[in-house]
C-alpha cells in the first residue's frame, strides 16, 4: 500500500507539471502583427560555416521586412567563411561584417564574438540565429520583430530540427520539443528561465543593462540560456510560436556527436537561478521515479489501482504534450511520447554522470 501511495504522489507531481505545460499547449496563436516596423539587426555568428552561409544568407536577405541589417560575425574561422561573407556584402549594403581574431583572453569564445557583433549593430532590436539555421518562411524576421514592444524586450522563438528518417532524429526532435514546451510554459507562467540562440531576440538596452555576458563570459556555452536566465522577468518576455517564425537546422546524425552537444548544453544548467534549478530538478527526478515505480507496482496486490494511475498520467501526457507537438509541427512524435520520454530520461542520466568528470568544451 505504501508503494501505491508513493506512486500516486509521483504521478500527482507529474500531472502538476503537465498543467503548467498546458499554459503553452492551449495558448492560442496570435494573428496580430505590430503596425510599427521597428528597425532590426539580424546577428549571426559563424565559425567555419562556408556551406551553411552560402545556403542561408540568401534566405536571410529575402526576409519580408522593410528595415533590417545583417551582422555577420566571422569568429576566427580557418576556412573561407570570411570570403563568403565578403562576397555577399559586396552586393548588399545591409550586410555588415565583424571579423573576430582570436586573443589570449577569449580564445574560441562565442560570447566574445557576439559581443563585438552586438556593439556593431546600429539598431536597438536584435534577432539572433545560428549559421546552420534557416527560417521557415520569408516572414520569420517580421513575425519575431512584431513581438517587441516598449515593455517586451526579449522574444523567445522555436528553433526546430529537420525531420529525417531514423530513431535518433526522433529523439533529438523530442528533446527539442520538450525543452521548448518547458521554456515557453515557464515564460507564460511569469517565470522565464531560458531560450535558444537558434531563434532569439532581445534589445541592446536589455543587453547593456545586464552587462552582456560578463557574469558567465568564461563559460563556453550559455550565450542564449544563461543570458535569458539572468535578464528575463515576468514583464519583459514575449513568446513567438507562429510556424512562419520557426527556424530549422540539421540535427546530428551520430549519437556520439549529439551526446557531446547535449553535454555542452547541460553544463550551463547548474548556473541557472536556484528556483529554476529546483523546479527543473524536481521535474526530472519525478519523471525518473515514475518508470521504476510503475514497473514495481505491477508486482503488488494493488496492481490494478497502479495501472489506473499509470494510464491517468499517460492521458495527461498525451493530451497536453500532444497538443503542444501539433502547435510546433511535431505531430509525428505523438504516438510514442512515453517511449521517447523513457529513452530520454535514461540518456540524460548518462550525460549527467559522464559530464561531471569532463572539462567544458569550446563552442566549436
């Protein structure tokens, strides 16, 4: 009986989090576009990204927006990245190039490169993406920029991964989906904690008021989530969930490379504000506890009650996570949500265990 009560308590906590996520899942997409078109600076930091820049600069140039510049940052590349940037800049005065040289204090530090790019931007409102990301439509920039206002100085967008065959692709996209559901939901609940640099916007005013990246400049990762964690509050954040404003990039094709990427990303979580570390930690812990307890309850005399609780939790999960998956155009993940969750939970455990003994990696 005690095991049944513990299992019920774990599922209750799970469902409380799903109710939190419902703030995003059942949020209606706004069709309202701001009438005022603020000048915008699109900032892209690139390190050895020749092929991606050749493909994506034309897509950024084609954005349907009346007043924007493109700040291309060459972060000490050793290939022809700078030459590609210069070739596009020759025919487009909107393109400004920042050529970053390595220095001893900030060697291979993306935040240093971004800082120089932000200083170069002439506009107050800044939109960020990565060189390997492309916009879902020509309305991406306009839709993201429309979320800015005098009050809203930070815009969270969705940075998706392309759908490709294979189980790894689905796991990567499911992890990306769950991360987005959490940061969108926390933001709607007035407690924003992160965003992703693949699709993010904020004002230079907010950047300078928070001393940029100085509090974590030596940490290789975190130019996106650590800055948002520090600068965001219940009043200054807007979310952008319109499909036209998604960005897409190619996911890793090898599990080892994906795990290395996730280790780098997870290394910043320990620097979040204590309340966010606590809430995220409880969510992970109770997700982890659910599965062994669900298995154990089946071997007790109260298995039928345990099974009812198990399916109640799955019902919450399918309704709320499924609704969010449709909103973010990830419908193909819905059928096997519990299986993907189980695999992801134990993958995260292996990452947390292994990364504790490793040094931080540079961003590229």
